[in-house]
């Protein structure tokens, strides 16, 4: 399986891997990284995930400080997009890199594109020449970075690549993680994003462990619909927003700044721990996942219905009603005005000259 050939990742990291199981060398803008031996069956690995740091430099700086204080330290960091407010705006990248610099001197960052990071050509010029890619970390971890700002339908080049990558990755027992900006399921301000529905179906088909997303500004964990877990991690610094509605598939929603710690304990057991951005001892929740029991959390086996659908179907009929009502109201108003004008002509008031 070819993974990340010649990919420049977020300027911070360049992956020069060739095939699965080969060593991966990280050439970082923050300094040279030693080769990571991908041939070892490495467990005891920790990594961190967060998103939507744009516009919140103080919170972002505190978050990075907290990550730097983690013991054990993470092997790498994943960012689910919205790093800056406009990739073509002078100065914004300087702020972003100055904040993450202390951390990326120690471990690599892998960053996908968010809607605030547009335009795409400016992102490609400043960040990654490859808009989607994947990499292995040891034998048991496979990470896929997709881009939901470009074409995501079943006929797109990205979809075909994703399907092939997942098919190859799922041939061996391992943890498979995906990062993307837009969430398929969310009860936050933006809600469910149908543009990634085709990707979501692939995640279910090829036994993805978890999808990490941003876009909505808060923490949300989704019950494992169709077998994979889903997190919305938009608490990296952007202005927080309230939960818009509740649904049976939403396991937990918290309006707070945060990040997620993922601990690969063994090849069959991992732990997700969501913590406050400025204090890792303030745990939002912990989820323990066993590879043989994908619905295990808090030691209780169970799960949401695999047939749950995103409950934002109301938007379409409402839009139709509103679209139809506006011109109808204009017609009624015109008729009423015409009637009033006509009545004044036919039955003028005594005061009229």
C-alpha cells in the first residue's frame, strides 16, 4: 500500500514513506525529525486531536501548552481544519505557526483543510501540495486525512482514492482513523453535513475505528452509527456555539474548549479522553474501546441503532414552504393594495376633493 508518497503535510511535516511497513522520515519546518520505524508492532502510542483554532489565539496557545505538558507525550498531533481565517491573508500563518512552534519542534502535526482556510489554491501553496493523504504509524495505526472542501461525491478522484486506501488498510487488523473538517453527524450550529455522506458509508464498510471532525464549535461524541465512532472536536479556540437540537444518536454535547487524547494501549484496546484545553486533569469524558466490542463505553456494552439518520430533514420542507410563501405573500399584498386603491376611487371619502 502506497502511503503519503512525496506529501508535504502542513509545511510542518513532509512524509517520505514508500510502502506500508517502511520507515517514515519527517522533515519538519520545525527541525529534522528522526526516522520512525514503521515495521515494529508499536503499541503504547498516544496522539492528540483538535480543530477550529482560527480566531482564538489565546485559547489555542493555552491548548498547545497543555499538550506540551502531557505525560506521556503524544507521538503526533492531528488538526481537523480551520487553522487560519483565509489562506491568502498576509500574517495569519505567522500567528498560527508561532503558536504551534513549541509543539511541532517535538512531534509532527498533520492538518486538514477547513472552510476558513480557503481558498484552496492558497492553502496548497502554503500548506499541503496534496489535499488528501494517509500514513501509517507502526503496524497498528492507519490515519487518513481527507479534504471536505473539494469534491466528495462517489465519482470524484478523492472518493476513488479513499475507497482504495480503506480497502488496502482494512486487509490487516489495525486501528483506522479519519480526520476531516465537516461532520456527517452533528447537533451543533451547522448540523449534519450531507456532503460527506458517501465518505461516511465507506467508513462503515471498511471498519473505520473513528472519524474526527470540526466545523461545529464544541465537543460532541456520536454513538457508533454503522459501527464507527464519530467525534466533533471544534473547541480549539474559535467562538463556541450552543447545541442546536438533541437527537438519539448524540451521546454527549458540551460547549467548551477542549482537545481529545487517544491512547493506543494494545493492538486490541484504546482509550479516548476528552479534556479541557487548559487543564488535562479536567476530563470531559472517557471512552474505552475494545477492538472486538466496538460499542464498549464506560464498561457498558450497547449502541445506537445502525439505522439512525440525521434529523435535519425538516430543513428541506421548511425551505420549500418559505420559498413558495414569499412570492405568494407578494401577490396577496398586491391584490390587497389594488383593492384598497379601487375602493377609494369607487367610494371616495367625503373629505376627498
